[in-house]
């Protein structure tokens, strides 16, 4: 496989993955009331609001001026991401969330075959593009899992599954395998 084709396939894949995890988190948070958005399930846990705020803060730090500045910005106060502070409404946190994702997607769009070999820095350590991107994809998917778990726990029996509902795998597979094989990559299940 030529380098340009590899880079193009990689960039298509990471864009799809980031979109998938954003969509999963959005759907989980959408099911939750404003009260539950700020609810914690124990004294040592974070609310969905805090997790969303932390993720957005991380995105803004890592992806702002992606090519020219360290991913750990001097203006970032990571510890404050775990307190509500001025972002104390669902609306303000969700606006911050969207700003973080927009910054991420803008930076990812700037990656090309021509700059794919360039190093970027996170906490003063050089990262290849795949290392930097994969690091963030793993970090965000970890927190999206927390968001989904919290939403499912808080919603209880009213939870609407975001993937294959429990006990429905055979039914789901019967529908999928009844269709002809398709070239597209996954978009709706893992």
C-alpha cells in the first residue's frame, strides 16, 4: 500500500472513530435529565457534567494550534476541569463540549499526507501523528464509556440501548447477515 493511501485510510478511519464516540456520548447524555447530568453515583465519582467538561478542556488544550504549540497549554487548568466553576449549567457545559469537538475536528482536518510525518508535542514529548491521535482517541473512548455507564445506571429500566440491546444479538445478526456484504466500515456497532 502506498504511503498516501495508508494516510488517507488512516485519516478516514480516525475521523469516523471520533465521530462515532462523539455520537455515542451525545446520545447517552441526551437521555439524561438536567438533574441527573450533574448527579454523582458516589462521593468519589464524577458526574456526566464533569466528565464532559474535562473532555472538552482536554480537547481544547490538545488540539488548539496542534502543529505549533504543545498539547498541554499553559492556560489549561486541568484540576479545575473537575469542578463546575463558571460552567455550572448544562447549556454552558454542552457549548464547551461542542467547542472542544469542533477544535478537534478542525485539527484532524489539517492532517495530510504532506505533514503526516511531522512530530507534535504533548507535555514536551514528541509524538508521531498516529501516536498523538491514537492517544486522544483512546482517552476519549475511555471517558465516553464512563458517560454511557453513568447514563445507563442513572436511567435504569428506561435506558434506550445505544448498540445491540441485551439478549438481542441473534436477532441483530440475522438482520445484518440477511443483507449482501458491503464495503463500508462500521458506523453503528462495535
